[in-house]
C-alpha cells in the first residue's frame, strides 16, 4: 500500500492522508471519502506509512492539477 498527502479541492480542510495500491503522481486528481460524502482532492506528495489507520482513495481521475 502507498500513502499520499492530499488537499481537498474547494475546502479549507487540512492536508489529509489516504492510501492507494496504485502509484500516483503529484497533482493527480482523486476522489476520497470524507465522513459520509465523496470529495475531489489533489495528490500533494507520497508519504511514509502513518501511525494511524487510513482510508483508501475511492477513484483516480486521468486529470492532473497544474499551477
């Protein structure tokens, strides 16, 4: 399993960590579960396995976020 820090799009939420079996590139747009909803997020970086349980990324888009 690989772990990623993600930033939710259109949200002031802090950076959150999610897991994926697939290797993703920085800027990939993904869908993640947050409580009972699904939110779009951007991959910020691959990170080490955290000391807490993580949720899997729900869906991986073919879109990339560019600055």
